[in-house]
C-alpha cells in the first residue's frame, strides 16, 4: 500500500493506473476522517468487491466543524488506521495536511442549500458546506469511478449525491448499510467519547428506531404514531437529550404524514452526556414495493 500526502503524488499515481490499466479497471474511493472502525472497513470491503483499485483517504476536515465542536478532540489514530487499511488491501492511502487541502488564499465553498438546511444543517450551520467542498476536492483529486459512503450519515450522502448530480461529476455513489454493534448501536468514531454508563444508554437510539419499525410493520401507517413510539423510548432514558426525532421522505428529507406510499426514513440525533450521536432507519410498510434512491443498494 502506498501512503501519499501530496495532491501531485496522488494524481501521478492515479494517472499511472489510468494509462496502464487493461480492460477498464475501476477505481473505488473511500473518504474518511480516520479513527477507523468496522463501519469504515465495510466501505473498503465493498469497494474491494466492486473495483480493481481502492483508494482511501484520512483527513480530519476542519471546515465541517463548528466553533464549539470537537475538532481538537476528534480522535486521531493514524498509525492504527494505516495498518487497518493495509490489512484490508487498500492500494493507496491519501493522508494530506490541512495546508495541502486548503492552501493559502483558498476561497471557494460549495453549498447545497435545500437538502442541507434541515436536520443536521439546522443544528450545525455551515457543516454541509464544509462536507460538500472537501468531498468535491477529493473527488477531483482522486477521480474515482465509484464513491463509497455509509448510511449512518444519510443526509451527508444525500448532500453529496445532489452535488455530484448538479455539477455533473461522473463518479457513481454507493451507499453501504450501517454497521452496528451486537446491541444495535451504530458504529461511530464518536462512540469513543462515551463512558461505560453512557455507552449502555446510547443503545436508546437503536431502540427508538426499532420502535418505529415495529409500529410500521404492525400495519400502522401514521408517521405521528411511529414518532410517538420513538419519543417514548428516548424519554425513558434519563441521559438522552434529543436534538431532533423525525420521519421524512428519504429523497427530500421533508416530513411525511404517512409511510404507506413508499419507504420513509426515521432519523434522529441525540446527545448522551456530552456526546452527540445520529442514526436512521428505512421504514418499509408490509407488502410495499419500495421506491429506493438510485444510490442505495444497487
């Protein structure tokens, strides 16, 4: 595995693949902020299964953190991450400095106003502008055939997909299902912030999603009833403080009143102690011919 820190070095590497490949080899790209866990590794494994060459990146992007967020405290475990990438068969790891990605005089910002204005966008102003800008930069540097993102960050994937469509980026986006611990907690780098007691309480997010699923699978189509089931689970956990609990259209993120026409998305953000966690689940009514987004589970 090659570890590259400079844009020019990575572009030279990719150019070599493009010029010498036989039979149209595909390049898959997995962008990360490091602190790798099984969720990230599932993206790498999917890329390995689909593509001939896999490039991963590790870059803690400062522009997607707000002034009161955890940029300085964000876990950085580069040596371990590098070893994991090597063990998973990553062909090249791009690990640039902040100065390499945002050189002196950098001014451009990419925004996706509509999809980014709600949910995470409302709680974290400017977050998705930072995400969209860095992902577009990375896509333009790596020039992959396929981009791999995780379902846990569903709104992020939707923002990136909209950006790629609007700006005619040729890469294909693949959304990979959320990887969970045995007790249902979605794997996240921020889980490392939880104390032992908070970690037990954090399963309340999955419990709320399961409550919504149970309501829908029992034949109840009212989003209000499913929301009430979610809220009840969260209310019963003393350490949980929700930022939002919603059931939305997965293509627009607009709230829905019923879940009987197509799949809906239950989504929530909850603070457990000082740690903020997000999660989501697709709600599919019994017997429904689900309308899936074009980048979901192709």
